[in-house]
C-alpha cells in the first residue's frame, strides 16, 4: 500500500540526501548518463554544496560500447571542478546479447585497441586492480579498495515504478537504520547502496530536469523523435539485454558510433539488418510448430551454442513450467523463453522482469494458494469423495 504525504518527491529526496550526508562520511554517486542518475547526481550536488562536502565523488564504469551522447554528458560531469571523478575505462567483461556465438565482450582489450568504440580519456582510471572483471561485481570491489575504512554510501537512480517487486523490496525491510530504500554492499565495512528517488515517477524525473534546466543525455531527444516508447529508452551499453533494440537506431542517430560498433561487436550488424526479428518473439506462431513450447525448445536446441547455457535455460523451464502451465499464461511463459533465447540473455533479465510483472505475480500468488488448498482438500476427512472430485475438477478447470 502506498502512503501519500503532503511533501512532494523533490523535497522528500533532498531531505533523504541531507540525512544520508549527515550519516555517511563518504557519499559517492553512480552515474550512467541516464535520466535517473542525472537527477540523483544533481540532487546530491545541491546537498553537497549546502553541507560543504565538495568535491562530490562520482563513478562511471565505461563499458566502451556506449552512445557518443552518453560519453559527452559523462565528460562534462567528470571535468566539473565540483566532482571527484572515478571514470573507469579499464578491462572488464560484459555479456554480448547481440550474438549467440560470442557470449562475452571484452571491453578495453589492449589487443584490439584500434577497434575501441571511443578513445580513453586522459583522466580515466585505466588499470583494473579490483580483483574482478565482471561488471556487477565491480561496485562492491571498487568500494572495498577505494573506500575501505570509510563509512560509505553509493547513491544510485533506481526507481520502484518500473517493477512491482522492486517496490516491495525497497519498502518492506530495513537496510540502514530506518531506511528501506537500498541494499547492503558490505555491512562489516558499513558500505551501503541507497536510492533516494526510489518513489519518483518518470514524469517527476523529466519535470525536475526541465524545471532546473539540468543538462541531460540528448540521445533521449533522438529516441523521442524516432517514436521509441518510454520503457525502451535505455541508456546503457548498446548490446545490453535491455537496450539491444538501440542497435537499430544507432546508424541514423550516431553514424560514426555505428561504424565502430559494427566493427567491434559480434552480431551487431546482423541485428541491424534483421531488425526486430532478430531478438523479438514473432506475433504469430510459425506454421510448422504446434505450440509455443515446441517452438521454444526447437530454438533452444538449434540456436544456443554452449551446452551450459542450454542447461541453464532448460533448468529454468523445468523449474517453472508446472506453475505457468495454465491455459491463459502458458503461451506467455514460452514467448518469454523465446525472447530470452533470441537475445542470448543468459543473465535471464527478461525472464526475471516477466516474473516480476504485476499480472504474473498475481497469477503466481493465486497458483500457490490454490495448490495449497488443493492439497488440503485431498487430505480432509470431512468431505465426501464426490465432493472432493467436484472441487478438484473446479480447480483444474479454472487453473
């Protein structure tokens, strides 16, 4: 349940940040060049100035295959005298969702220096001394090395509007004192991640940017001109599983970036020519298959190149297929599996997003409750056999 207060989200976020700055000797903003991190950065800058806590530490992990528009706004931020820059342009490994044959992209590989999508900046951190090359592990590792003995908070622009489960996760349990809107990076070192704009809507974000005349990533303007829906306006590396559709627009929006992406990222050019068919589930079931399940298994057997990813996918299917076998949901379940296969999403981000959607969450709750009642029904001694059979038939029909 949401509780609405008289204070608006802008002022509430500033109050949260004032508290955070008072609690933590070291506050670091995670910046991606996206709209949400833009708002988080600017709000944190306001409070840092109020509390005489400048320069403000800002982290950007450069994944190389970035929009030029992103690099432009990042450079402005990193060269701001009020910012202490942590611009990482160092060897890291990220998933390549543009290809079924080349699972990983090795960013900033010195052996392919002539193919880098954009050059390294003079002020960036170029050596990876953090003990891991995997993107999602870097944040904790960076904090451990750079801010080991400092009580530290990492600010990120995560919002609950984008996923119902995220709303629950950021409101039901305490992360730090009375704060729920975050997660623990390392409790023993007092390192935390907090999301001060967790309750903002996308309209709040754009209103704040407009009203305050904050600089923002102009790729959003190009997305808008090209009719991209709000949910698909992703500012991330261009072959990320949630941003891969951007590969179809780069050539028009940033032709020079496209030339470098096509030469550097395996599978990018194929997706550009196949357009949405390369990673989207077709609207209609191909005529040679009897069901979406059969089509999904066919794709798994013929597209997935590495056995370990095929095994992971089959494990996901086997673990969930009984729950999502209902008449109205089974096709949607296998269509999501198909999208996962076509986008080589072996982190299962698309599948997880589907699980966290409101309709699917409601169905899952109903299924578990009904399954519990069905099992109780079988064991009760106070119903006649024909009554049990009638109720079990009802459960089966209305599954």
